[in-house]
C-alpha cells in the first residue's frame, strides 16, 4: 500500500469519526432540549399546585392542573423521558468526595472515621488528648469571634525610664 492510499484511508477514518461525533452531539442537544421542555412543564405544574393549595389559585386551577398532568404524561411517552426521577446531584460525579457531590472522605482502615479536618473530626494526639479540628470552636469558647489579649504592651509607659 502506497503512502497516498494510507493517507486516504486515514482521512476516511477521520471523516467517519467526525460524523459520529456530530451525531452524538446532536443527540445530546436534543436530549437537553427535551429535558428543558419537561422541566418547564413541571415548573408550571408546581406553580399551579402551589397556587391551588395556598388559596391563590384561579377558578380553573384544578382543570389546569389536570391538563398539565396529561401533557406531561404524553410528553414523557413521546420523548422517552422519566420526569419523576430525581435530577443528578450538582457539583460532579457521585464518586467525587466532599463538596463535589459524594460522601466525605474517610481515613484508610479507619472504619468510616473522617479524615482530620473534615466535619466532625478531631486530630488525634499520641498522648491521648484530642484537639478540635476545623469543625467547631475550641472547648470552653463561646463560638463567636476570636478574642485578642490587649493587656500586654510592647511599648514602655511614660513612667518607665530604662535609660541607663
């Protein structure tokens, strides 16, 4: 196989991959648009139910709620969506630790004990004492702003004559 044949084969392969990526992109866009439409319908239903339950609904609120439920059910069938499933947690994949959506990290072999510095943890001391981590104020404090000891002065008072 000559060099030109290899180049042509690679170009055809790249073109095929580009077409597949474009199709995947279009499918994702369609899925997002369908999900947004469903979210809009659910929001309208929620607003109508809230208005009805709090006494702020119109005379036709029960009919409107029933109509929205029928529209949502039909839309789910058409689009293949399940709008009653909980949405994914924001912040990242469920396997990510801490604020990224997953559980707090734990110390290896610690039986579920959190790493020092995470909420509810303590820094162990070899002598057996425990020092609070960032989760809360030190024992005996009020939990407010830190206090500053202003009784110590680093400047001599006018009566202290130390020239000598």
